């Protein structure tokens, strides 16, 4: 592995293994008492909503979306990339509200999800397993949870090819090697695995993937492509395009959020300032974009042709807000304050009646108005399970700010 993986700082790796993390700066931002009060109330509402959702959910299935027009709950099996978000949200809500019913439901879902630890056919094991079992292990550490996560990291690592230097995202024909920006979100699982096992191979894969993503996925203005297709034999870029965005050269909103969150995690785990700078550049692209609406909930694509009448994406706002509430801790001065304020504005907007569903409506989901895959006419202007997950995570992070 040493012959092809990026050289990493020995000090950084020692710090990771020991748990020492100087990047975990103390927050220096003052929360709004008014917003904090609203968000605490939102958590209670979310608790009630998830009681509604769990009653609608068929046995053996995971919630995915909801269509109000025909009162239809979209579901999936455990192998769908979103399967970890429902148990993860339940665990976040349990942590905040202490409602034991939510913990019972989360544990039931973990039992259904457990077999995916051996799934080598997807790159989404970070989403699936770390958002679920990672939170379960954080709240109630156990040897079983730990082993599930280690096995998940091992499965994810099998999708790394040293010739390309990246973790394969989508399975494709032999002449293609597809990597999407979303994959930055799965690296946190690998860092965790190195910390608990002492095996640096997970860490090195994450760093190599992140470095090549910086090299090939971003434009000069720090917006990102959704999809990069590599030559599987040489690692050369064959094509840059989108799948879920408006056009190949457009900035798909949730893709920008994935990159922002991913590189914030990269800085936290490595202390390498190039990742901090990358995250800041992505944040600045979002913040300074002339097409970012006043309420800071992005249109589904920053270059959608029908702005200001384009669909909004609450999921992109949720992921962005959560990421900014971590990034601001690592960012000094006015810039850090700007990130914190932007996250506050996003949370205020998402907590408004425009985006937050009334109790008993929306199929039990918390947020309305997300966009999954508009070009495919899939999950357009509906609630989505990952929008709820990152919204509750952002609330948690805000309320913990001191």
C-alpha cells in the first residue's frame, strides 16, 4: 500500500490513533436564545412526527420519502443507500428527548440493517452504517456495534483501487470507473476504523480518495462536478458530468453540500490545513453565490434555468447547515462568524412553516420540499429521510454550541 498511497503526516496519524485532536477548537459563537428555544420545540415536534412515521412503516422496510397526493410512503430495503438515516435520526432524537420508544424502534431497524456490513456492492456504507451503528455505538458502546462498523469499513475498502486512487462509487461497465462527490461522506467511517483498530490502511485510503477528489472533481470557483469517470487502468479522467444536477457544468446544490461536509470532516480527522481551506472555499462558493435565496435554502441546482421559480432543496440546506456549524469552529475571525450566521439563517428557515411540516402531516417526516433526482423525475419536492437526519444533527450541533 505504501507504493501508491499518498504520503501522510506521521504526527497526524499518531494524533488520530491517540484521540488527540487539536482541530477540535472551542466554539466562540453565541447562540440566539430565541432560535434555541424554537429548535428545542422542533425536537419535540420531530419526536411526535417520528411516532407517526413508525406507525406507517411496513414491517421489514425503511422509510425513503412520502407523496402527499396519494398518501404514499416510499420505502426501501436495507440495501438502499438511505437505509441508515431513519435509525440514525431516531437515535439523535432519543438522545435529545429521552423517548425510549424511539430507541426501541432504532434497535429494531439496526437488526434489519446489520447484514449490510458485508455489502461490498455499494460505496454508501458510511451513510448506511456509520449514521446508524456509529450513533448507536457513540450512545451505547458495545463490542457488537464496534465489529459491525469494522466489518463495514473493510467492505467499503474493497471498493478502493490503487491504480485509480479512489473508492469506486457506482458499479458500471469495465471501461468506466465512476466516482461521485457524495462519496466524500463515507470517509468518516474509515477514519473511525483506523482509530479503533490501529490499522492505518483505512486512513490512507480516505486521504488518497480525498486528495484525488480535490484534484479532479472541482472547478476553479470551487464548485464541484457530481460525477467523474476515470479510466480504470490508468486513473486518467475520461469524463466529468452530472447525473442529478441540471447540466454537466452546473452546481448541483446537494453535491456542493456533500463536498463541504466531507472536507470539514477531513480537516477534523487529519489536521491538514489544505482540507480546511478546501472546505472554506466550498462554503464561500455557496455563501457568495448570487443565486442563493434570501432564506438561504438553496434551489436544487445553483444554475437551474427557472430561478427564482426552481424547486428548493431542504436536504441541501440541512447538510450545509450541519457542516457549517462544525466548520465555523475551525475558522477564525469574521469568516467563521459568517459561517455560523449562515447556518443560523438556514435553521430559522427550515424551522418555519414553509419547510417544517405540521404534526401529523407529511407522512411523519419532519421537513418538506427536498429534491432527490429531478432529471429522472424522482423524489421531486417531497420529504426525504436524509433531509431529516442532517436537520436534526444541525439542531443538535447548534444547541451544543457554547
